[in-house]
C-alpha cells in the first residue's frame, strides 16, 4: 500500500491536526531535539522520554529538516511494555489515549515510565545532516475531545442538517453483506448512507460503546464533507440517553455500585464535557424494548441539554411525529415546568440500507441546527442553545426560521427575549419548502400573538409571516411548527422564551 500513499498522506496528516487542536493552543510539555547524519542511514534510533503518572492522553507532533535533500525520518512510538504504533513517514501528528488513538497506533492505558520515540532513517545522503524536533503534550483529565476533523468542514454560519441517533455493528446495527447475509454493519456503510441523504453531520451512538470512534477517526479523512461527532447511547433499565462529544469511558450500569443513581452518571458526563439527551422517552419499556421509555425517578431535568422529541422508530410505527409514541408531550411538560431543553430528533437507525430494495432510514427525522460553523464545537453549542428545528420527513431543503425582536433585542429559536411594557414585540417566521402548509403556534405564550395579515396557508415554496406579540409581564415560551394541509406535522420548532424586561431571570438553562 505504501506506493499509493502520496495523495492520502496529506488527508491523514490533516485529520490528525484536528485531534491535537487543543494541545496546539498551549506550549508543549516536553520538546525532544536531535540530529541524524550519514552514519544513521538505514538505521533505527530510539529516543527516550518520561511520561508522568496520571497521563490519559499523549499528543506528539514531529518535524525534521532536509526534506528537499530527500532525507526521510520515519516515526514510531513505544511505551514501557510494547510498541504502540508505527506510522513511518505518513503522519506528522499522533495522539495516543486510553480510549482512542490515531490510525497506526493503539489505544489503551498510558503507563508511567520511560517511553521511546522510534526513529527510522531510510534515507539520508552522505553529505547531509538533518535536525528533528518532537513536541509532546500530556493531558491528565477528561479534556473536551476536539473531534475527528482537522478544521471546520464549513467555516461559515448556516443551517446544517444531521442525524443524532444511529447504530452500527459496534452494537446492534445490521445490514446485508455482499452475498446478502445479515451481518453486523460496518461503520462506513452508515457514513455512505448519511452522505447519500445529503446530511452535514452525524453521531454514531452505539449502545454503551465508543469502539466505533476508532473507525470514525480512520474514516474522517475520506468523508471530509461530513462532520462525525462522537456519541454513544447510554442504555439503562430506566431509560436511554445519548451522550455527544466525549470518547472517554462513562459508566452506564444505573443502580449498581458503579452508578448508584442518575446523578453519578450525569457527573461523569459533565466532567467529560458531554452533551446528554434523553432518547425516545415515551416508548414502552418491556420485553420488546427493555428500558426504552424514560422511567428514572427524580430525574434532574435541568442537567439535560436536550430531549429526543422525534424518534425515527416511533415515527415508523405511528406514521406521524405526534402519534402515541411521540416524545413531544414529554418535552413540552419540561417546558411548562420552566426548563429550557432543546428538542432534537434522531432516526435511531439500525440498518444502513443503501441497496436497490431498501431505502435507508438515516436522516428521518433530520435535526437542523443553526450553527456558527460546521464543526463539532459549533454544532454542539448550537444544540445547547436551542438553535434547532426538526425536519420530520428528512427533506434536503425545508427551512424554519424564527426571529423575534423587542426594541434592539433579538432572539431566535432557543433564545430568551426580554419584552417590556413599550411597543409590542414582533416575530418573523420564514418557511421554505412547504407550500400550502400552515404555521401553528404552541406554548403558553401562543395566546399573546396576532398574525399580521391573517392566518392563511403558506402561499408558496418560500414564505414569510409576521406576528405581533403583546407581553403580559409574565414568563412564557412560544414556538412555531409547520403542518401540511391535512394537519400532519412536518417541521417542529424550538421555543423562544419570553421574560419581562427587568430583574426577573429567564427560565432555567442547563
């Protein structure tokens, strides 16, 4: 394979830069410098260095001079017990951690003691001397995981479409093999299906597993137009929840000594800088799907950032997003209690499909996020902020934008708008792709609005509607959905939260 590497090397190097973005923001903890000369031609050199106790992630950048003179220095890494990997000349940055590692390297515990850079010199000319430098960073705690991409896949603000709940062969995802046999489905099939669907981001959320992260790391350079967000579905006997962002180990055995209560799990999620969302809360829990419905007692909902209001499995069974298995009433109950929790959707796909017979369910529904960029940090921040709507049917282009203004203040979905006793606030709603549909306002603030020009069907593929909002001095929430002419829910919006101008605080935000 090495003779085919030149075009791939740049992509692999770029992918690994993303793994160490956080490390590059600070000075290295250790710098190793040295030189090679003609006597080192076609020899190996091991450069020792000490790894302190408690390190959970090691990041290494490596560079050397003399490349124009065809000097080549290959790179590998040994821990005190074993070879951790050999990348030769194809990677300038390497990450090795307990839970994940750059392709060519092995994840696992990082034992304290003497480690070694393994340097191979396949070529250096007789008259040349080359210098090298290795920068090394040590991380000792659950640092936020930077993600698999080198940089923002798209640095521009915009609406980005994704699926936040899907499974691969690393848990119970299955698909047909080349011979038509049902097998544990490899991760790349899910990614292929997501791109065929036109998605911008996905989270592969296998049950209590992060082993899929190794595949995602390897596939990220190839799927460089698709943001791959680490995820897992924490599956307990009292409910399921997706965690997005970290790859660190998290306990899931709710009710055991490892996780005696839900607070213990949430403590670990927060320490790992994860975003947690309750999954399919209204699903029945029993022999058909143990623990699928949310029954955990004394749930501290303020510690959850999101709720899966629309689940693809429930959607398939009921034929509509607001059917008997819908998570929307569960989510709305939290809103009425004063919580600010984002509604998201996920296909809960277990079969990547993509053959002539079966269409993939990936992307149905689609979570559409208004983010500052298409990168992991921006997407998760926008979900936390509630800048989200759900495209129930998973179209490629439907849009729901809501903007409220009160004087100089502005709010979009998920934001708080302070409304005073002065002129009434105004709300503008922009809908694309639902001609003939209807806007429907929901929430305890819906009675405060009046349509400008009357409540009439959306009269084209790109329609704007204006509303006047008369505040009553109380705290409210208000959202807009879009339904078709028969009343079927197509787009589910997140609320704008209203509060009186002055000292009164907004509803709680996790």
